[in-house]
């Protein structure tokens, strides 16, 4: 990207620790991701993720202070739209987005999920992978559609399950890989290589019939 071109604007939605947001910020700061975080949005005003950006970039509200899910997601959507994002990036955002929000940002709304989708949609994925006897687990980045964790998968990383793994030990290895996976997919997004078309993911103009399988060094 030329020095004068405006940077792709990322709005990031978080609910927790924010380690994926931290990895995105690190990639931007180190010059490996040409993008700008223009806002961080949360349903948990005390979450650590918000502290990773200056106060002027933070928006948060408690869903319980709104009359309905729709009212909260409308306020969230207005706040996100207000920063004029090119991409809306769910990074550990733990609340289901209503279909009005999803349709508003459809095609530029991404999520990272800690499993090899379509396996283990929803919560407690690490425990469920262990209980199922999976030999491989991992993480996926996908386009968001109204159905939970069901949008077109763009890329995945595989993390082998090891003897003696606990949900915690497995989560740590998966998250370490997520911190490579999400910046890589955002590089594709930020450089105009990634699109959603007819509910499929497209990279460089080609339909991804299966997700890209990426490998990164263990950190
Ligand atoms: C990540 O592991 C992410 O995959 C998961 O939450 C964690 C957030 O960690 N997301 C989901 O489970 C979404 N359904 P972080 O706050 O440290 O980035």
C-alpha cells in the first residue's frame, strides 16, 4: 500500500482479555499489517481488552441497561458505524449478534472461533474437543452470518491434541496460534484480497471451497 492511501479501518469487538486484539495491534505496530484500529467495542465495560487502546477509541455498554437485545445491538451497531470501519472484527466477543447487526455489516464482519469449524460451534470448545476424543483441534476465522458460528470459513490452524491435555492447556496452545491466524487473515482483508460472495469466502477472486489451512511456528 502506498504511503498516501488511507489505511483500512478496523472496528474490533471484544468481551474479555483481548489477547487477539493485542496480537492485531502488535502486527500493526510492527508494520506487518497495514490497517488501523479505529474503535474497540465491548458488552463488558470492565474487560481488559478495552484497556489496550486509548480511551477515545473505546465504546462499551452493559446489555442489561437496554430494554432488549435488539436495542443493545442497535446502539452497538450505531457506535460501530460511526467509526466508518472497512472491517468489523469479532475478537473474543462473547455475545450473540442479532441478525439486524449481522446484515448491517454483512460481508465485512469476521469472527475467530476456537475450534475447527464446523466442529464444536458455540461454547466450551476445548473441553468438548477433549470429551469427543478429537486428535486435532484448532481455530477458525470465518465470515459472520446470523446463524451462530456457521458462516463461510476462511482459514484454520490445526493444533494436535496431546496426551494429558486439559481444556486449559489446549486453550493456551490454540490461542497462541490464533495470534498468528487472525493477523494473517486481516492482512488478506486489508489488502483487498478477501470477499464474501453468495455465502462463500473468496480469496484473490477464487472461491475457497475449503478453508485455507495455515501453519505457524509454535510460540
Ligand atoms: C479466543 O480464544 C477466541 O477464539 C474465543 O474467545 C477467546 C478470546 O480471547 N472466541 C469465542 O469463543 C467466540 N465464540 P482473547 O479475549 O484473549 O482474544
